[in-house]
C-alpha cells in the first residue's frame, strides 16, 4: 500500500468526488474484497447447476467350485430433477444476487467515506486560515492590553480576559490542524493509498448552495423499494421461500436408479434397481413448519429494512433543512452584523474616539463570525452527505455515472433464470 500512487491530474485541475471515487474503485481493499466475494458467488451458481455424481461399487469374490471367480459392478445414479434441483440453483443465484448488492453497498459506503473526508478536509482548511488570523489579532490585542495595564491605564482583568481569548483561539487552531490530519487519513483509507499519497491532493471545493430537493418525496419512496440493503432483504425472503419449497419436496421420495452387472461364476446378469429415499416419519411436517416460520421472519425483516430506510430519510431530511437554514441565517444576519461592527470600530479609531485595542476586538469578532459560518457550512455539507447516504442517491451526476459504470462492468446475476 505504501507504494501505491494516484495518477496526478493535469496542472490547474482539482480532484472532484467522481475522480476520487474512480481511483478508489481501483485501490480500495473493501471494494476488492466485495468484488471477489461476488465472483465467488457466481462460481457457486455454476457449481449448483452441476448434477450430483453417481456412485460405483466394484466387488470380486472367490469360490471353491469352478469357475472360481465372480464379479459385480454396481452403480447408483440419483435423478436430479424437480424442486430439489430448482431450489438448489435458485438459492445459489439469489446468494449471488445478494453478493452483487453487497458490492454495490460497499462501493456506496466508500463513496460516502470519500465525501465526508472531503467535507472535513475542506472545512478544516478554511478553519485553519481563519483561526490563524484570529490568533494573530488576539495576540496583538493581548500585547497592547498588557502594555496598557503596565502603564496603569486598564485593570488587570482585561488583560487576563484577552489572554484567555488568545488561548482559546490557539486551541481552536490546533484542533483544526488535528481535524485536517484526520480527514487526510480518512481520505487515504477510502482511496486505498498511504496518507503521504493523499496529503497534498488538490481537492475541489464543496458546493456553496443547497441541492434542490423538489423530488424528495419520490426519492424517499424509491429508496424504500430500491436501496440495495432493502433488495438484499428481498433476496433473503426469496431464499427462505426456496428453503420452504425444498422441505415440501422432501415429503416425497427421492428417486435413484442403480444399473448393475453381475458375473456370477460363469453366469452374466444385468439387474436394474430403482431406489427410493423415503421422507422422515413425520412426513417432514416439523421441518416445513420451521421453514414457514423462517420465511415469516424474513418478511418481518424486510418490513423493518423498509421502515429503517423511511425513518433514515426523514431524519436526514429534517437535519438537512435545519443545517441549511442555520447557514443561511449565519450568512445573512450574523456576518453582516459583525462586519458592520468591525467597520464602525475602525471608523471610530480613525476619528480618535477609540484606539486599536477596541478595533482589534471588533475585527476578531468578525473573524469569529466567519468561523461560525465555516462551521455552519461544514454542518450543511455533512447533512447533505447524510441525506445522500439515506437515499443512496448522489446529488452529483458524475458520481452517479461512475457508480453505474462500476456496477455494469460486473457480470450481472440472474436469479430464477434458465436452467
């Protein structure tokens, strides 16, 4: 992994979400594992279609009379037909379908990890810039207040408060640097490369405007019936149905034929037997009841999966609306007020009514308002990512195209297909 590198984009270009996802499809070990499991499941379908092999028994005997030797060659050929064969194949195909859904869910999970890492990295980068400015202003203000306290112009409490503000600003800067490093590590994990390879990637900035949710009600309905975890639950129900069919079939005898050859001390015989594997003494009723209960439980699991999807979309939608409203309020109210206060303080200083200490305090408050907007942007972008995750729908058409291409490149499973 340390030797893996990412193909650098041409100068002047940045890595979008679709670019990162394309790279992750090649390098991410989770996707590679899910793809390998899917190919294994497809091999299992081919194995399930092969009929069971016959058995062959060879016997020799020696007698004291002439001719002394006798030989027997007996075979047993199970007949592979009906519900036993169809349920075996259908179950294998459904398991392959589940592995296909698991692959899609893994790709989507990696995509979500990439998106959240991008959001965290973008917010941390902006926060470091603003926090650095805040630290400089507060350090300058603290120094000026210290000189005024030493000159006897102000009380010591003002200097102590200014130093506490400076300490808080430095802590925020250190925390932002830590969040940036954590975001880079998360990005590297999702890409399947080392942290060094992902550290200096030029990432595309996040969207500033809220995505349109005019179609959210139809997206919500679609998610409840087409999310891959829901479809996996549907396949679980179908597998339970196949298991019930098999138990019903076991009520009836399994037939096998046994052609045999005897060389009985000079006499050749060709007997032909039909074997019946009889059902249990209870005609398999208890096993059928258990299979019916399993199918009913699978139905409840499907209902739960759909209920969870609907609840997840509703929760994410509410959080989305709250986060973007908060961002709008910060941009339209808090920032203009803080900017106006800083401008008024600067005019007052220029007019000689106040000094630089008061101006720095107002300007630092304006920077704090910018930091609050950055926090709100981070929360809004995270809420968008959570809503995308609940819907399993990317608001970026380029990412949707990458995911669709990745899924169509795999051999499509076919449940209940031709024998």
